[in-house]
């Protein structure tokens, strides 16, 4: 049985460039290789469709050097 994917919106502090976008995307995909990730650099938000819990995503982003918190989910 396939896990249900959740639509999450995260506020992520510290993203300033395309390198940050790549690092954030990579951190999320390590957690869930099938995640769909959209990064809004201007507003510091990450929208994703994932099987991971928002707490797990926040921890992965924190470990990558970004302060993250769930806005939904």
C-alpha cells in the first residue's frame, strides 16, 4: 500500500540564493525521494507534496542550516 502524500507549506528562514534552493530541495528529497518541491525564494516558503510529516521536514531543513516551521499540515 502506498503512503498518502500530504500538501505542506513551510516557512523557511535563511534562503538567499539558488544554492539555498538546491540545498533545501536536496534535504527534502533525502527524506522523501518522491517529494514534489516548489521553493518560493522571495517569500521564504517551500510548498511540497510528500509522504513525510511536517516535523520531519522541519528537522531535515534545520539540519541543512535553515530554520523551518510548518505553516500547514
